[in-house]
C-alpha cells in the first residue's frame, strides 16, 4: 500500500497502549487510579517497566514496518488524571 497508493499508511502496535492504559488493563481502572494517588512510588516503578517494554516492542515493530508506513498511532489515555 505504501508504494502503490497515495494513502497515508499508519503503523499500529498493540503495545503502544502502555504505560498508562496498559496499567489499567493489567490491574483494573480503580487500582490504577488508586495507585497513582496513594502509592506513587509503586505506580511510577510499574509504569516505568511498562514504558521500557513498550519502547522495546516499538523498536522491533518499527524496524520491520517502518519503511512501509508514514506515521504511527499511539493510543494511550493522555488525558486521565
């Protein structure tokens, strides 16, 4: 598609939902928001690990599909507090 159309091709990696939505997915929304407020050290440690994993998956994913896409979609919850 990238070479044969004029469409904007987007790469979507499932693991781009980490570290934020991934935390809620694994722990549940209530625990995610609770940890964020009352256990910030734990929250940041776990979210940091999720971020490391997401970046590692992205590196592998975009090394393969990067030449064939024009952009990347990141679908995390960027507005929840």
